[in-house]
C-alpha cells in the first residue's frame, strides 16, 4: 500500500524535475570548474544528453538512481502500490537508456553516465577525477 493518498502522490510526482536537477547542477559545476564548456540537453541527439561537448565528441548523462534503476539502494526501491505498472515503467526506462547509449556510441560519441548517488558531497572528489579522466581521454 502506498504511504501517500492519491492526491499527495500526484503532487509528489508533479514535482519531479527532468532538467536542472541538483545532481545535474553538481556535474555541470564540476565540468565547468575543470575548464570545459558544453551544450545542455541536445534535442538532436538520442536521449537528449544532459551535457554535450561537441568538439570532444563526448556526452554526459546524469541519471537519477530511482528512475533509471541503479544498483544502489535508491535504485532498488519500488513503490508498494501498482507494482506491475512501476516495474513495466522501470523496464522501459532501462531499455530506452540502453538504446540511446548504443545509438550514440555507434554515431561516434563517447558516453559517460553519472548516477545521482555519485554526486553526493562525500563522493565529489572521486566524481571530479572521473569526469577529468573522461574529458581528457
């Protein structure tokens, strides 16, 4: 059973953002701090990558652990109500993500996926090194 009423759940779901999320802003600040400039949410590329560095041929996705089913704890939780609906939705999200990554790589792009849990303050130094290595290679 869901812990929220139907109206509360609706309000919570409406508040979920797809762009300019906190994890995305963390990655954008780190990449900018490393001296790189980028485009945002390129609609002409599969999956509308969050950051696009055209001259480098690189794209970065910042995925929410829950929605894109990361292996961390947040990515493994499923709402208690309408389990079949949610599982089908998550399966579609994961399949769509794989398809977008495959299309981008076939088109010659280097792709990095950063997970929401990797943007936490305690893991920022590791993330910054990872971004730096990805962008230099």
